[in-house]
């Protein structure tokens, strides 16, 4: 990769990053809904399926937030470099599973890689 061009052609705009971040966070929240505890409820048993789902969802949320923060900072410089490219490539890798999701924000599908036929 050279300059600010990634394997996908170019880096996204800040608005595209925000839309993708919000979409991913929405999906992680929806998936974690069964693990949400009301005040006073005991924690999930360590190692239980619900505890694992909660851990995975929290990790995905944190990773997505971190990648987006790095990307915002790089895009804000006006001269994004390798950190922006790596952050964007990681975000599109995370998002590829939702490429055909009808609720994917407008314009995002074109930014995500096409899955090869099996």
C-alpha cells in the first residue's frame, strides 16, 4: 500500500466511519441483549454461555471503538497514513459478515469486500 490508498481503493470519510461504527455497535448491542442484567441481578456464572457472549460483545465493541478513534485521528490530520489504512482494513474485515444485511448503512456495501463463492 502506498500513500493513503488502501486495498479497498481509498479511505472512508469521517461520516462513513461514524455510520459503520454505529451499525456495528447496534449489532453488538442487539446480540448482547440477552446478557443484559437489571440492577440487582447476580452476574452471569463465569464460563457460562451468557458470560461468554457478554465478553465477546464487549470486546467487539471496544475494538471497534478503538479502531474508529484511531481512524478519526488520522483522518483529522488531513494526511492519513498507515495507521488509518490498517484501522480501516480491520473495520472492513469486522464488517464483512454484514455485507448483505439490508440495514447496512447506505453506501457501505460498496466499501466492503465481496465474499468469494464457496
